[in-house]
C-alpha cells in the first residue's frame, strides 16, 4: 500500500520535491456543475441572449481561480500556466431539473500535473454562478466535482 | 419573477451597493464532501492517530480560503470575518463507501451574508484533501457542496 | 503651503492614521479611456452583439481591481467596499478616431475616501481592454485617467 | 481582418494556449505620466533633495505591480519576471505645466511578451504618485499610458 | 492553566469568534533588528545620504506586510488597519557591531488586537533589508523580534 | 568594496536582471526560533500528543509563506518553487528555558537563489506559533533568524 508523499518524517505536511521531474506538456480537465431552479435557468438564458451574462463572469473567475491554485491549496507547487479554458453546458433532465455543466481545461509545460488547477478553475466557476444567482434560489447545489482527464505525466488518466 | 441584482443597465456585472444595509451578526454554514477509496480512508485514519494529519492541513486551507473569498469570487463584498471553523466527519455506508463530510461555519458582524465564505471554506478544504490524497486515488469525487444554514440577514435560511 | 501627510519624521512613507475620522458613506467616480484603431472598434462591436464580450471581461477586472487597491497602492488603507460599478461608452470623433470611455463608481461606508479605488478600477479595466485587443492594435493608448467626483468626506470634489 | 484570439467557441474569454511558443528573452517598455500642480512639483523636489521621497515609494509599487500583473489582468499568463525597473523624469513645459514621466522596463526569459507587465508597472507607479500627492492637488491627471517598445517575440515593436 | 483558544473540539485550529468583542482603538508596537557587517553599514549610510535608500524600500515592505497579515498568518482575523508606521535606528556597540533597530506601530479601530500586524510589519521590513544587502554580507542575522507594547484591548501590555 | 546591485542610476530600487543566469538546482535552508514560557511548552506537547497541533498549522503557514515571498519582499524575483519543508525541534536549556527551533528547506530549479524563500518560510512559521500561543504568553521572542546554508549558485554558503 502506497504512503502519502506529502508528509515529512515529523508527520507534518511538506511541499514535495519535484526538481528531478522533467518539463513536459501536461493537460488536465475537470468537471463541476450547479443544479438550479427553473427560474434561474430562465433568467440566465434571457441574460445570455441579451445582456447580463452570468457565464461570462463565471468564466473569468474560473480562469483567475486556476492561476490562484498554489495560493489556495497549501501543498500545490506554483506553476506558470500556459492555457486555461472553461466551458458551460446546460443539462435538462426529463424531470425538468436544470444543471449547468462546467468543464475546465488547463495546460502547462512544467514538471508536475495540473489537475488541481483544473479542479480549482471548475470549483471557482461554480461558486461564482452560485454567488450571482443566490438571490433567486438558495437551494442550488454545486458538484459533484472531479477530474475528467489528465495527460503528460508518468501515466495518463481518464475517468471511467 | 425577480431579476438578477448583479447587473448594471449595460448588462455587465457589478458589485451591488450594500451601504444602506445594517451591520448585524450573521452566520452561515456550508457542507461539502470527498468520497474516497478504502485505501485513502485507511491512510488518513492511520495518519490522524499517529502523525501526518490530512485534516489539519485541510482545515487551515479552509479557513484561509474563507478569508480569500472576495479575492476569488468577483462580485463578493470584502468582509472582515469574525470567526471561521471547519469540521470533518467520516461517513461509511453499508456498501463500504467512504466519504469525508466537511462542515464549515462562518460568522461576521457586517452588512451582508457570509454564505459564499462558508461555501468557499468548504470547497477549499475539499480541494486540499483531494490534493493530498491524489497519489493514492484519482477517482475521488468532491461534493455535492451547498449551504446548510444562514442567519442574521433579512430572512434566515435552513436547507430542507 | 501644505506638506505631504504621508511621511514620518524620518522622511519615510507611512500609512496615515485615520482612526479619528468618522464613518460616513463616501463615493468616488473616476474616468479612463482606451483609444483604439477602427479594426478594434469593429471587432468589439461584433463581439458584443453576438459573442465574445471584451467589456464583460474588463468589467470583472475593474471590479476585482477596486478590491485589490490596498494591496497594490502601498499607503492605501484597506476598506470593505460596499459597491463598485464600471461603465463603458464609445466616443467616435468627427475624424473617425475611436475611444472607449471607462467610468467607475465606488461606494463605501468608512473613514476615508475611495478615489484611489475608483482610479484603480478604471485603470485595471483599461489595462484589460488593452490586453484583450493587443493582437489587433499595438498603438492603443490608455488614459488620461482622473477622478471625476468624490462625495462624503471633509469636502466634496467635482472635476471642473 | 484578424479575429480576437482570447475567446473560445462559446464566445467566452480564455487564457490562450502558449505551450507551443519558445522561451526567448523578451523585453517591454511602457510609459505613463502624472501631470501635477506646481505645488506638488515643489514638494516632491524638496522631499527628494532631503527626505520623503515620493518616487522611492512609487518605484516599489511599480515593481511589485509588475509582479502582480497576472493576478490583476484576467487573461494574462503568469510569468517569472527576470528584471523590472522604473524611472522618473520631470517634464516642465514652457507654459510651466509640470509632468512626471514614468518609464518602465520589464525583462523575462519566457514564452510570451511582457508588455502588460510593463504597462501595469507604469500604471501602478502613476497611481501611487497620485495617492501620495492627492492631499495637495486633486486635479492631477494620469497618462496617456502606452507601450514604448517590445523585443524578443515574433516581431519587435517600437512606438512611432 | 489556560487552554489554547485556537482549537475546536476536533483538535483542529479555528479562527476564534470575536463577534462579541467591542470596537475600540487598539495599537501595538513591535521590534525587530538586523545585525550587519560594517560594510553594509557604510553602504546604507552612503546611500541614505545620497541616493539608494534601503530603508525607504524596507519601509514600504513593512507597511504592505502589515496589510497582508491575515493573508499570511492562518488564524489571524482580517482587519481594516487605520495606520501603520515603521522606524529605523542604528545601534553601534562599543565593539563596533552594527545593528538596524526596526520599530513598527500599528493602529486600528476594531474588535481584536494588532500585535500580529506589528510583528509582521517589523519582520517583513527586516527580511527586505536582508534581501537588499545580501550581496554584501551573508552572515546578517534578523531579530530577536517581539512585541513592545499593546493598548486598547482587555488589558494593556508593555514589555518589561 | 562592492556596491548594492539593487539600485538604478536614479538611486531607486530595481529588480535586478537575472535573465543571463543559468537554471540550476538551488537549495537554501534557514533557521528561526521562538522562545516560550514553560506553560506554552506544556500545552504544545499535550496538544501534539493528542489533538490541537500548533506545529501542523505553523508548518502550513511556513510553506505557504515561502510561496508568497516575491509578493512580500519587493525586489525578490518570482520563482516556481520545487519543494519546501519546515521542521520543528524543542531546545530546552539547563536553566529550563524553552525554545522551538524552526528549520526550513527550499529547493528550486531556477536562475536565482532561494535564501529569501527559506527565511520567509521560517519567519512565517515563527509568527504563526506566536499567534497561536499569545493568549498564554506575551513575552515570547522570535529569532534570531538567519540563513543556514545555500547551494547551487555561483558559490555555496554554509553558516559558520
């Protein structure tokens, strides 16, 4: 059974040494979502078609969030990200429940993976949607949030 | 149907004017979770009992995350938070699935609510757990994340 | 002739003591601008009418910039801003020069003025427009940038 | 006519992927200015000759501002800057108007240009001068602010 | 024997609730120092008398450091500081050892003390002196660093 | 006698150009300490053995502090740190004085040294211990703080 790599011999967390790892192009993609009331769906659609685009603000927050990852997650290594994108899609179930599906993609040429940056981008985008719609609906739920895919490291990962 | 309050007449997002609102003691509590493999459960338990406490790091991240809310969420008002706490509990289902339940509580004497701070604390704590355990388990899932309770504003809220 | 208030007896800058000043509702408004080539004008208009709204991104940057003022300007007092808005207007001269006019408004209930926050919001919004359009036009010019109006302090100010 | 590169297919801003671009030594220089009343000129000169150097504070703010560029400008790539300098010169017209000319220079070995860092350094330095002198003169005007020069990328640029 | 107040019932650190405490004017003063080689002393004195003032940069760093305290120290409450000053004095012993004595003063109208802000200001100022002089002298030593005085809380404190 | 390298020809501080320096693996180690009352010693020991680990929080603060170095120290170059660790040891003298010895280690593959990052990590860890124990003991003293060792640059350094 593998051990945590994040702890020193005193049992305290450390930022793991990655100076021996090679610079490669690495990508990661993560997903989050916000389930909302029909009223929120209607308002966002109306705004997006005319003015007042909730997703435009959430997108900026997600991208800036990715850049703040090492400032927010204690043991994350700072990385000079090379590209960040966030996409929004509506999922409407047969039972007429409304969900915003958030997909982030992060790219770096560096010596460690960017799944935390992708997760932070998606989470920040979701929190921003919550913030901008909370006057309409207090029951919104964020997530599940998870890593979709990861390439460029020791081994690739694709969520099954 | 109520309109979004976060947009100006040009259809762009603004930080809503709250200068007329009164200072009251306001609290909010939010919940997130991380579902993990049995291996992660075993390792965290072993660490907490001896050395290498994942929750201690995640706790610090959650509290610092609450303080960064207005820096992360674009339209959030900066607030001088008066108290922040985060708690962790294990939930083990009959089918032996393992989840860490994260509960945040935030308190302020101020003129707007702190549900975004509570959500950001819980989300940051969850992301930190993911970061520290991802070498063991890439399939971890964060959330659902939502507001549990809110007091001290125009109307209280309790998740049903 | 009045002296600088920002220096201590050793001749070094200090953050001036404002603990004796009263909390009042204070507002400030500032203006900046970006002069752009016709090509930029055309592209922004096309984007705004359909998709790809430069101003939406710039707006978010301006509002977040206002919140970062005390982190950027060394002697500025941290303030819990109560409201921030940014507006964009096109000015097209008879000679067909194109300028984006940026107007920021900031509000606080506090013990010092917010003209620096208004100036920082307008400047950050202008820099963001530059960033997003620089692939099309390297000759863009930002400013002049100045305070338009200020209320709620010892004396009001209105630019003549 | 070239298109904006900063938008994804959903019409939302993204941080453009630069992972394919090469690391080269890149420089950029930008200019801003602050026009001030004679009283401000007199006070700054007196301070600089003895004690209380406005430019020393503004210089520090400009350099720290350059380092914060990717935190302030949403779509800017984080870059590990290799050198930043800011210079101040007085320009006094025949009509006895007084202007502080601010010139920034930024250098990086990296895969994207640093004109935004140079512009942010110059703008932050200008805002800091405004802040430190605003008790004497509320009519100060910042800018125009623009890129002077850029080397090391696909094509060099020199303002005409 | 008093218990730590910073831990919750799970044994993890929390930001202590201060919402019941009253807003009063509070001050704190802290001291640090940097012991340096004679060569550093000579260079700093020469710079201060002409150009290149190490203390001017250190002063700005100390003041900005005070404002970052709650961002750096995990359990510190964010506070809207009302005033910050830093002073530098030389202490030259009979044995011709050279020390820079750093004294910070911080003021707030708020519901908790500012000794951490005073300590952070003094520490940041000391680190900045180290950074700017390290090419001349690698043996510099920072500190001791401690609280000198504290007023305005439940009980005043004066270092004996 | 060598001159300060941190000043430009106008006598103002600049961030020195390091674009010509080579990327090598560099390490630095620094030391700080906190001298505390016996009561603090007893409480920390009790907490560490059961629950409420002061060092766990201080460790996280130290690591995050290392990452913030370029944001706190004005002329420091931003660096993508590859590893950070902090260790705590008790030193109890014959006279029964109690000191926490803090040792930080920082590693980077980069073009400038990391002694400032090591010093900032150790200082931030010390300040956090002070913060968490100040309710028990106001006489705690931080430091001396200094660089222990440095490798990978032009010349190695080992404190004598």
